[in-house]
């Protein structure tokens, strides 16, 4: 029988390969939610399609599982309809930077108070190992047999240059640090991106646990309020920095700018319908 223990669902059957980095991200997320003293009913996780997008299936929270690449618009809408909820959009590098790349750009512009967790394994895991937008130049796959011939997307540089209000990168191998940064992203008021390096042990034999350990280092002596410095650090290629690159607490979140929330934050569903106003609105559309 399935047992539920706060955010964990015990004895749930996961579809992930043994040793996949997704298990560590799941653990870090559970830890972060617990440490923030959130209750399962206060949290919504929105995801699309992919191995990473299955994460909310293994958590005791509210969830909405939509189309490939389309998690960010419903996440923005959920937050706008019920601003008291903690809303997280979660998925893979293909889901969020490829099929959902358009939504990535426009969500940054809107700055809703949501957390964006991207499991970046630099490959399409679910569909068995094709190149993703973050696959390295030259990365060979059963489809890209001569190696990838496009430059990878740099999600951090893109987000910082677009004015995202919180931008971070972590490696899931350090569960404690991953949980800590996810916590800070949730606490941030506004759009918060956490790009999470996650080895795919089955289809990416280049960017392994060992590779990530050897090619990353912790950001130190860095002013995360300096956007130019953040962009410069995000462009580093030799070794990839980990930590909070940029944060700006002065930007007003999307839903706080909506006039319907000016005086009260009550979820839309609990508000009384003003039939007269609705009638007038419908009438105005007819003329
Ligand atoms: C519109 C659309 N295009 C393509 C697919 C097929 N598809 C499903 S998951 C996926 C890639 C998932 O890769 P990623 O988001 O990196 O997640 P991962 O499995 O690596 O965690 C693709 C191409 C789809 N379901 N819908
Ligand atoms: S295919 Fe890769 S990303 Fe998917 S579960 Fe297996 S190891 Fe993880
Ligand atoms: Mg992927």
C-alpha cells in the first residue's frame, strides 16, 4: 500500500534509471519544502513532458502535468489566480529551453513570483538520447552521428541579459547546496531560475558525475547584485561556476501588478461573482 509522509510518497514506483541524478533533485526539493515549513496543500508543481517532468508524480503536492514545453504559462496563471500558493515549474533542458524556449523568454519579461527548476542533463533523456539545446558542440548521439553542429544555449546568460530577477546554477551531486539554493529561489519574490546540472547515466556518457565534479566550482567573491559581473561569470566556459549569479529584489512581480489583487489576495475561485458587472462586460462585447 502507498504511504504518504508529508512531501514523500513511500513505495512509489519511479520510472527513472538507477543512479539517475533526478533522485537527488527530488530529495533536495523535498528537503527545501520541509525546511520552509510549507504544507503540501500550499504547493503546486507544474511540469511538461520528459524524465525531469515526472518529478511531481513522486511528491505529495498539488500538480498540473501539461504539454511538452508548456509548464511556464499555466504556472504563471496559477500564481495569478491564487497568489498565496507556492508555485514551481519543473522540467528538463529540452522541455524548458527547447520546446518551451519561447515561454522561457516571455516568463522572464513578466516576472511572476514562481520558481523555475530545470534539470539540465544536456540531452533528451525520455526519448532515448538525442541532442538537447544544452548539448555541447560535437556531442555525438544516435541522431547527431557526426556530433552536434550548433552552439549550446547558455540559459544563465540569456536569463541575466533578459533581466531575470534571480538566476542560479547548482549540481545535484551536492544535495545540501541544491536544497539550499532551491529554498532561496522559493523565498525570492519574482521569477527565479535554478539550472540544475543532472547527470543522465544512461544516455549522456560525456557529462557524467565525474565530469560535473571536475568542470564546476563554487562562485566566491561574487556580488550577486552586480548584473554585469553576473553576466561575465555566466559566460565562463573553462570551468562552470555554481551558486547564485544574480538577484534583484526591487522588481515588482507580475501578479502584484494585477489590479484585481490591489486590495485582496483571495483566490479567484473564492470571490463572489458580480453578475451585474459580468452582464455589462458581455453587453459591451456585443456592440
Ligand atoms: C511537442 C512535442 N515534441 C516532442 C515530443 C517528444 N518528447 C517527449 S520528451 C522529449 C525530450 C525531453 O527532454 P528533456 O526535456 O531534456 O527531459 P529529460 O527526459 O532529459 O529529463 C521529447 C523530444 C513531445 N512529447 N511533444
Ligand atoms: S534516461 Fe537518463 S534522465 Fe532518464 S531516468 Fe534514465 S538516467 Fe535519468
Ligand atoms: Mg534533458
